[in-house]
């Protein structure tokens, strides 16, 4: 008879007895992000744009061949989608669900490491102030906009977010028809946990449409090539008139200040890092 020790050594694990069990898919997904380089790629792609493999390689300071291997795994795992144009390979997040997964995991991972330089600190400050989260507004700006929509009864929050009748009319005043079919099966409004503010901001079709309008109307502009945004003077005026937002809401500075000089300094610093 086998000894108890031998029995313990040869007994298959529960997962081995059940190949293809429910946990195996989750383990594979977790494994995709259990690498610093692949995680950095996914965070960069939260800007909602397509990047070339070479751009991601330079961002992560890895060889193009190494970047290619990581991207192959992310594409095969369904987190990224790719497209080839001539000699270039473009990749992007596979869709809003992939973006939501990455952003919420980042929120649960805790604050980013302490900045090692003034430039890095300025870049982190800019990202916390205002940025895109895939295709909607995030950071202090995204949360402030969401709070203002809730306070004015344009959104309601129960199990999640929902646009009210007054909200539909408000969006309609911006030329945004949230009842239009192009939004398809995407939720009209959804809460997305903000990884710097630790509070929800507006996502879904309404969040995406509002972010797109903010960029097209010149309320916000991108800083450098990353996700950070700067609220323009036109944006400050529009957000004050439409939602009552002030400099304190947008910058974290004293109420009633524009923060233009500070934003300009941050812009210069952030652009120098990319």
C-alpha cells in the first residue's frame, strides 16, 4: 500500500482532474496582465487610439521583437485587436469591455509608484487632473463632470448610472442624440471606477459622446501623445455655463481661478516627456 506521503504526491490537483474548468479562463486572462510590459501596453492603449508596435516598444523601452511577442499574446487572448497597414502593425484595445477591465484593475491595484523626477511628477499630475479613459473623460475632470450631471438631475445613480429625461434633453442641446441606433448594444450610461479619484465617472454611450464633443468643440485638447488632457479657456467657459464647474473643480486650485498658467506649465513639462 502506498504511504500517505506518496499518495499526496501523486494525487492530481482539482484543476487537473477538471481540465477546462471555469477557473482556467480567468487564470489565462490574469496571466496576460501579469507582466509589466503587457500591462503598460494596455494602460497606454486606454487613450482609445491605435498604436504601432514600434511606438509601444519605444514606450516600454523593449526591443521590437519583444514587443511583438507580447502583443501576439494580448491579441490571442482577446484583449487587443490588430490591423496591418503595409509594413505597420496597429493595435488597440478590443473594445469598451477590455478598456473597462484594464481601468478597473488599475483602480484596484492602488496608486502609481512615487515619481522619480519632476517631469514624471508633472506627468502624473496632468493625468490625475484630466485624461481619457478609452473614449470617455476621466480623472478629476471626469468625476467633476459626472458629479455635476448627478446634482442637476441629468443622471441618476441607483445600481449604476442612467440618463434621465432631462439629461436626454441636455445632451440633445449639444447635438447628441443618445437614442440613435449607432450606439447599438452599448449601455447608454455606465459607471467606471476612476483609478486616481477612486470614485466613478461616466462611461457608456453618453460618456463617449460627451468626450468626443469636448474634443471636437475644443473644450479639451490632448497633451503630447498620451492620455492627459488640458481644459482650454473655451472649455472652462462652456463647463461653467453648462454645469457650473469652476477652477477648483477642474484644477484643484482656489475656487474661481482659471489655472491657465499652471496648465500651460504642465503642458510644457508633459510634452517634454513624450
